[in-house]
């Protein structure tokens, strides 16, 4: 398979480089951020560098780079080694492209929703299989052509919809990654269809490590700054439906019961659904690049 030629490329935060890649099948353009360990990290390991892949690339790449640089240079104090960071996002200067991520990170079959803004297009979910193919069949070979990586030591991180996508892909292809990190995963999204996949899940010969997490204020209590807000009652009703903490805890327990699967859950103190992101990205770096 020939390497994909980027439509555009450039430098970004902390020594990373971005590439706009057109999907081989659909032509959809996504931005792939690639960061490689600096020369001070030493020679490439004989088996290649471990890799952490991330969704919502525009929002997470800078945090992941800083977490890596701050910890991998002091391995005896952090238990974190060097590795490659790959984040898949979109050609925008914004942290998110909400319209496109809804399609990409929403597993099939998906549904349709009202536009995000007046006059906008109908929002659709269900393109997760397309995103998975792009990630595994387009992005992976592209990265492997740029830097020597260890195919047996790779992880996938996703937050919210990205966490939902990561869990869904785990159920479809448990050998695709060794580490699966799902932060604040939208497990109850679209009538909790993900639980049907869980019920049929068979890890087979794979031995995945799964880390689930959520912020303290994603449970049945509002964050202190929200408790006196006019919409406090509605927020509590929404929390009762999404059950982010409880659903993630239940998922971790169910996965841990599967032979060969290591699963854990963690609550991040004083964090809400969005503030949890940098904490969760840091934990993904620590889990995927742990030295022992």
C-alpha cells in the first residue's frame, strides 16, 4: 500500500507536525497531528516506539505533548517513558468541529438530530465504522512510514463521544490496541445501544487493558458553581439519564469479568465533563507509556 500524500502539512505545538489527509474511500479530510520523541530521548527501541492515538486531536494534542515532555524526562520519578503521540482532528483552528465529530465518533447505526445552529445542516451520527477504517487503515500506515513504532504496544484515547467510540471499537476489534482509555464515555447515548455490543463481546486471544474514568461532577450531584443556576433542576434530570459515573463504573466491572481483560475505573475529584479532559489525557499518557 502506497503512503497517503497529505493535502497540506505544517508545524504546531511542542514540535508536533500536522498533516491533512484525505480518506482513501470517502475523500473526507481530517487533520492528523504527529509528535515524535526528541533526540534527547535516545535511540528508537529495537521494537519501535509505543504509540498513543487520540480522538478530538485539536483539543488534546498540546496537553498530551506537555504531559509527555514533563514526565518522560524523569522516568524514575514518574514511571513514564517516551513514545509517539498521534491525534486525529480536523482542519480548523477551533478545539472541536462538533458537526463532523458527531458523525465520526458516533458508532453505527446512528440517528439524525436538529442542526447545532439555525440554518445549519441536520446533525447525523453513525459514521464510527468509517472513522475506524480511516484510523486503522489510513492513519496507521501513514504514521508507520514516518516513524518506527511498536505495532504491539499502542493505545487509543477518547473523551465523551470519543470514549463511546473507543469502547465500541474495543468490542469490534479487541486486538486493534493494547490500551483502551475512555474518559467520560457517553455509554447511555442513543438508548444505551453500546450495552448490546457489551453483551456479545468476546475478547478472544486479546488481552486488552481498559481504563474508564469520569469527573466527580458527572454523577448525581451538580458542581458547586451550578447549584444555584436557573437550570439546576434540568441539569439534575439530565444527569439522571446520562449516569456518566455509574455507567462507566458498571462498564468497568462488566469488562473486568471477561477472561483476559484488565479493566479499571477512576473518578477525578472536582472535575466536570469538560474540565476533566486534561486530567484524562495525562492519565492516558501515564497508562500507555508506563515503564512497569
